[in-house]
């Protein structure tokens, strides 16, 4: 293991008025030009802040708020190129990765048990165009399960 010198280039502080746990999840997309930072909440809708690079500068954040006022919205984040996956309360929200951040699709598991955490973790395989979604507490699977969703020819999972 070698060590090197790292230079701090930016800090991204909690936006004014956000009382959540800023930085719960972080994802980088578009070759490092887009940053998503989650702020899950205890009693309000979770938020994801999207910060885009413009040359040497970072633009002001654009906020995506949980569609269903879910406090855990943003518990996991993943960029896959054209899409941003956001974990919520037994849901995974898929947004397009452009300036509009439009909600494209919502994924839910076929069956969940009480206390399930579908969307707690993500992995993406670009060769298969498949996303893997973790649920570490799904009791129907004796302690956890990973779901695999392949992208269809119509662009949905």
C-alpha cells in the first residue's frame, strides 16, 4: 500500500434549511462532471442534491425531493451513465441524468416483508445493462436478497 498527497479541491456543505443527514450517500456520474449527494431525513421527505460541473466551476445544486415524502429517500445512489438510481423505502427511483432530472421509472420488488430495505445498495454491469439491487433485511429470503433487473429494449428495467 502506498500513500500519496491529496489536495482538497471542493467541499460541499449542507444547504441552508436542510436538517437531514447530508452525505448519507454520494454518487459521481458523467465522467466526474455530475455529483449527487443524499440527505435522508428523520421526519420529512429525503432529498438528493445534484451538482453539475461547468468548466472549472460547480453549479448551484438542483434538488430532487422524495416523490412520496419518504425520509429514507437517497439511502443509496448510483449513476449508470444516462440514469441516476435513488434508493427509497422499498422503492428504487430512476431519474434521467440531464438538467431536468425527470423521474423515468419506479422499481419495487415482487414481494417484501415487514422491515425490508429494498434499494439499500446498488451495482451496475454495463456489459449486461443490468442493475443489481440489494435488500439486506428481506426476511422472506432468510436474511437478505439481491435482485437483478435487465434493461429492456424499450429502455425500462
